[in-house]
C-alpha cells in the first residue's frame, strides 16, 4: 500500500528511541568490536554499513522505499540522476558493444551516449523509439542495451515499454528507462518488463528543490554489479543528509503529485483554447498522437507540459517568459515551485532553426501554487 511505503516501510522506531522521524546517520565511518566482525562487514558491504561510500543506514532506508515504489528487488542512490544513468550504462558495456537509444533523451544522457561512449569503442544508434519497428530494426548481434525515456522531458514522447521490453528479452538485451517524468506513482516500467528504472530523484521524488539526487531500481543481481563497479569506483554517492531530506520529501509525494496533476489539467484547459497557443505537448492530451499508449501504460500525466507559441521571433518568446511573475525562469522541474523554460534559452538572434524540438517551444513545470494564480499569470503574459 502506497501510504505504508511512504510513511512506515523499513522504519524501526524502536531502534530510534521512538523517534517519529528516522535519525540521520551523518557519519563517514563505522567501527567494529572485532577483526572478525570488520572482515565480515567488509565482505558484505552491499548489505551492511562499513564505509558510507558504500552503505549507510539512512541511505539504506531510502533504497528500501524507492525499490518498493517501483516494484523492484532493490535500488541504489546517487548524487544526481546523471550519475545514476552513467553508472548504470557503463556497468553493462564493453568496447565493441552497441546501444540503441531514444532520439531526444535528457541532455546529459545524450552527452553520455553521443560524446563519451564512442571514445571507448562503443556504438550508439539514436532512433525514433515511438515506433517499435524502428527500435527492432536498429538491433544487431552486438547490441547490449536499449536506453529509453518515456515520456521525455521536452516533447513528451512515449515508447511502448512492454513491446520494446519483449523484443529486448527475446534478444538477451538489457533495457533501461528514465522514469523521472512520471514517477513510480504514474508509471512502473519494471511491471512492463523493463530491467532497470532510473530517476532524477531531484524531481518529484524529492520535490522540494533542495536536493540533487539519482536512483536506479532493478533486480538485486544487476544492482550488485553497479554497486561493485561504478558506484564504489567513481564514488558519485548520495550523502546521508541528502538521503534524509529525500525521505522527508517522500512523505508528501502522493499529495504533492495529486495537487500538481490536478492543477496541470486546469492550466492545459486554459492554454488549449488560447489563440496564442499553437500546440500542447502532454501525455494523454486530446491532441496527443500517442494518447492511447499513454492511457495504457501510465496512470496520468504529471505536472510537466510544453506548448508552442504562435510567434514570429525569438523576442516574442522572451517577452512572454519575462512577463511571467509566478513561473520562475529556471532549469529542472518537479519541485514545489512553478517554472518556465523556453527553447529560446539555447538560441540567439532571429535565426529560427529547423530542429527536432521547435524553436518556439515553452516548457512549464507546475508547482503547488493555486491554479487560479498560475492561469492568471499565463493570461497576462500571453497578452504581451
């Protein structure tokens, strides 16, 4: 049960002297009563505290809750979502291996796949994974990984996770899916056959814009490989205090997401009929070409949406964004505050490029403010 996971699972209050909130084990090191006990702990560092780079009671509790939310055997936590994705990908690849990936992943996932992996003799093929046939056609005998992100975080493109997972399993290929957009509450890729589920936990899982974190959920055997490889070697860990803040964030995950999703629907209802709005990108929206797939594999859209403005120049986009008062101009998303991020940030002048992501696209992250406040803010900014 969701409320049990968020508020009770793994919490031994008798061991915390009855404390309602678990303590922070803010220590780098652990001492042992004997050489034999130290030796035993060192041999089983995945399971027990030995040195906080590997295991810590606070991060262990967080891992337990995150794995339960995704319906997997275990989870590992990292210092960022980028670290979680990089560690996962690098664990299962060697020189000569090939990867098939979605064509528009998160920017730092793209950098990992496009810029880093080829330096070590790996081949990456980016495909339009909205079509299962495109994924299947890109597979070769050297393909070891399929990297998915459903939905992605700009144009909200989905992949048929169950169909792709079935093809991958038939060929002995591992699948990874970034589930940051939906969170485990709106989508569980592992239940659809995906092997490893990655999150930027900075987003909804923490939800308070005060922690940068990442997580990978999956089978224990595969997570042990990630643990003894990149996690321990590169040391991109999540500290105990940040893990404790994430435990705090999880307490309100359900109520936060319920409020955010309800507000997002009201914002979309306003935008979809506004003459200045050209198109809305949101899973399950009435104009979404993948609407049926969204309804089949997701429980709903989250608070992240994009739309294109009817505009002739980048200056028009900038004028709209600069006029917003309650949507903060900032990167990231999934926190308590509402944000706006336009493609105009990465463009300049009046050059309007033809690109996979439209130049006039504006992305909104809906926060916890009253919907009426946000709608009125959009109304006055669109008037500019």
